[in-house]
């Protein structure tokens, strides 16, 4: 599967908070809804990519080819810093899991050790990195399969002295939790909050699905769409099985799921082994989740640095990021992307559970914007090929209705994200981190428009200006056609 290297983001720790907010049924509905959304978005992006595949097309070129350069620029950089922000998110993920088990250790030392491992792996030659990636991917798959098997064994056989037996936790404390208010309104709010908490597991997944398909086979066009469909279904099945297993073995009212109301808490699988009182398993589960966090962090830093390198290579970022060392590693892009790890050190000053939530709200909002932008590019693409008289050979029956579904969903959720939060004293910080994603995107868009105006007014730029502003993307017939169409 294309996204196995990034598998597990928010799945181990984030599902605990989502389970506590909505209950096992709400968690299952949320993951089912998001799986459908990812399939709709992934097939839409894949149709665009299959029409004219390039190795860096999904994240860079397709936006410039079919939409305005301002939208493409802001979306490319939004995806870059979102991938880079997923690195401190994964580190915080590991810190939350490890911190609750060994609460007196020095958080700064933990963050530094994980950062050194992640950065060190990304400085390896790409051939060696990809070999290690296969190793870590296998480890994460074994971890997920192991948790599934453990949940089945515990759920079917039961654990003496505990309530773990079949669907007992669906009956008590219940299949849907009441959130903030009582009654059906509270259950609905619990479902919405559960959906918001669950989104981080799917952030940027449609784009990465298609990007990997393009990179692996940029010449056989039908395979891009087909591989994206298969990978999307595989990922959805794996996620759905995982959340069903979590709801079977972990009570949704356990205080460790939210670190006693402070924010993100323990993994449902970690809580399950604690409740079952099986010796040694808590240590094993903790170490597996920690290794999975490091593995995901190193993969996200790799993806972020290569995206920044591609932007520089295409002329949309300063050329300094194209520099490689003698091993072929774009070390400047790696270091530039790694600076976002500094956000993980916020856990030194405040609870890592709260930091987890801040990063999660920012990432989910950025993910919604990226998905909405993908829908806009698809509509521009559809209109362009119709005007040029092309007959598309790579289409799915779900489009364009899937795109309309994506536009509706991704237009509403960014504004809802951050409004429904708990506990009440974290509302201002969660709202700020959620809406900071919108502000960042708007600033990127406006900044590029201003730069374009300055560039058009002064073609003869000074050396200082050439350092501060990089060249505009090369104009193609499709870009010029799109601009003329928008003017008319």
C-alpha cells in the first residue's frame, strides 16, 4: 500500500480521545465517513494525475497547470508545512504515550532523542532510507495486526475480573456518549467531536496516495487511478478494523483516554492491557507505539523535504533548497523542514496532551483546506478538458458527485473545528490553533498575489530582489488558456 510508511498518524493515541468523546459507535461512524471522503477525494485527484502524470505532479504541477498560480502556490506550501508539522505531532504522539507511563522523565530529553533519530535517518542516502522505511513499515503493520489479534482474543475469551467480553462496552458505558449536554443533542455533539478528532488520521492521505502512485509509475496512466482506488480501500478496511477492535476492549469512559480531561491521553490498546492486568504487555505496547511514532515522523520529514526540493526544482521556491550533499540527500530542504520540530518542545512548558491537541487542530484545519483546494483543481481540470475537447479515459462513476460531497464537507468542518472543544479552559487555545491554519493559507495566497504584482511591474529585478523572490512558474498553454477563461 502506498501510505504504509505514514500509517498510524493519530490512530494509536488520537483514537482514545475520539472514543472518549463519542463512544464506539460514533468512532466507527466517523472513520467510515472519513474513509468515504478520502475515497472521493483520492479518485478525483487521481483522475487529474492520470490525464498527464509527472513525478512531482500531485503536490506541485497539477495545481499550476489547471488552476491559478496563486491557489497552486498557497496549496503547495500548505501541504509542505503540514507534512513538516506532522513531525512534531508524531513526536508529541510518542511523548504523550510514554509520558503517561513514565511521568517523571525529562520531556526535553525525550523530544531531543526522537528528533536526533528522525533527522539522522533523513540524512542517510535515499537508497538506505527506503530500505529502513520498509523495515519500519513492517514493524507498524505487525503492531496493528498484533493489536487486532489481541483485541479479538480478549473480546472473545473475555478477561476474568474485568468487563472485557464481546460487545460489553457497547452496552456499558454505551455505544454513543453524550458530550457536553445530555440527550440526543449531546450524542450528536459527541459524534461531531469524534469526527473532528478522527480527521488527523486521514490528513493529506488522498494527496499522498496519488503522489506515490505517480512516483511508482508515471508512464502507465491507468494504474494511477486503479492503484489509488485499491490503496484507499485497503487503508479504510485497516482503519475500520482497528477502531472496532479499540471499541471492543477499551471502555469509552476510562479517564486515561483523555489524561483526566487534559487532552489527548493513552491509546485504547494500552488501556486495554492495563485493564486486563496482563504482565509485560503494557511495556511492549508502549514501546511499539513509540517506535511507530518515530517511524511516521521520519517518513513525514522525508516527504516534506522532497516536496520542498520539488518546489525549488520547479522554480516555486528559492534555489538553495535544491542543494544536495555527496550522498544525494537534499540536506538544505531536510534541515529547513526539520525546524518545525521546535513545536514539540512546547511539551516542556505545558502538558504534552494539550500540545497534541493544538497541533491536531492546526493539522486538521490545514487538511480540510488542502482537500477543498483539490476539489477546486478537479473542477478547473474538468472544465479545461471539456473546453479543449478531450475525452477522458480515466474516470470513475463517483465523480463529480464525490467532489461536490468533498466541497460541502470541507467547507463546513474547518469552521466547526475548534468550536466544540473540551475541557472548557482550553477553548481559546484550541480555537486559535484551529483557525491559524486558515489564516496561514490566506496569508500565503495574498502574499503570492502581491509578489506577482510586484514581479509584473518590475521585470528587471535587482540581485537582492532575486534572493527574496523566486521566479514565477513557467507559462504553459493550459495556464494561459485558464487565465483567458477566467478573464472572460
